[in-house]
């Protein structure tokens, strides 16, 4: 059964030098110099776990571009049948952010937008995000973000679902939002938002599936069966690491198919 990885990145050397990455590497038990993957090594780990498509993320933070939209486009060019992209933008230049989204998002190669709140120390209901949400609604693509605590030693508050994401979902009822990294320790808040808002989805990036919280696994078997998508956060974790104990979740075949690829195909119009 093939999978779609909705959170992956081919990290650049400059991103690998970011000081906040060091504790994350320790947390994922990577030692020595951080591994900077290539397109070839990324495809290799995809093949090992039957991952058909990886959605590669650009990264932009207050210090500038860490993985540019152009670099992601170049990565897609090397394997256009295996990769799609997510645009990232500079929150401090909202009109240029809108122009960048309109330039890059074509719903074929670039299929959405991602901004990581902890990197900016700005919750998603900050006014600087709102032109980005409007652009996503206008183009009909998802806005992808991070929910829950942070692996890097930076504030986790920006990842709390209520009230920050709830404000966004109330203000933009047409906006499709994908919250990455499960949402721990605010699992109940996350689940309540997916019940309340039909356009809110979640991915399991940064978790090996056997380490998912028990209440999240139960959620995957009920209303979450239509809301949860597979993700890795490669190169922090490989697809094989994430899926090694998939059978321990005891998902039905229908639930497993939706989790691995069906929900992602629908949400990202793949």
C-alpha cells in the first residue's frame, strides 16, 4: 500500500546550521554533523517505505530563507512524479508574501503554503498571517502549520490550537488548514477543533506511529479517520522509522488507506 508524506524537506546547509536545530537532532537521536539529504537520498528512503509522493516544504523565518521556494522548485524538477511543494513566505512583508503565493502555487507542483509559528514566535491569529489566509482561500489550497509543543528550545505557546487556530478557523471558514506534529500535549483541543471545523486536518509528522498518544490513535479510528494524514518530518525521521509498527495501530484497511494516502490526495487535490 503506497503512502503520501505530507511533511518533508530536503534541508539546505544554511538550515542545518541554525542553532535551534541542535536540540532537535539530539531529540531524534542524530549525532555528529546534521545530515543534509539530497534528492537522491530522499527518493531512496521513500522507496524503502513505499512512499509514492513527498510534499517538500520551503522554510522562511525571521532571519531569512532557510529553504527557498526556488530551491524546492529545483528539487521538484529532479523528480516531478515523486515530489510536490509547499510555499513559504516572509510574514514581515505580507503583500510580497501574497505575490509569492500567487507566483508559485499552481496546484500541480506547489499545492499549498506552510508557515511554522514557533520559528516566528507569532501565533497563527496574528494579523500578519491574514493576507496569507486570504490568498490560500482565493487559490483553493491548504494552509499548513505546526501544532503542539516544539522540539527546538523555543516557545511552544504558538502551537496551542485554542484560541489561536480557532480564531483563524472562525475568521476564515473556507480555509483548509493542516496542523502538523499531532498537537501534543493539547490533543483534546485539537480533536475538538476537527469536530467543530470540517476544514481542519492533522498530520502525524515528527512521530513514529507506535509513539502516537493513545487518545490520538483512538481518534484516528473514529472522526479522525477522515482527518489524519501521514507525515514524517524527514530528515529528522525516515518514512521507514515512522511506519515500522503501523500494524500495532490496528486500523481497518479503509482507515489505513485513508491515513496513508487517501486523505492527502483529497486535501491537496493530488
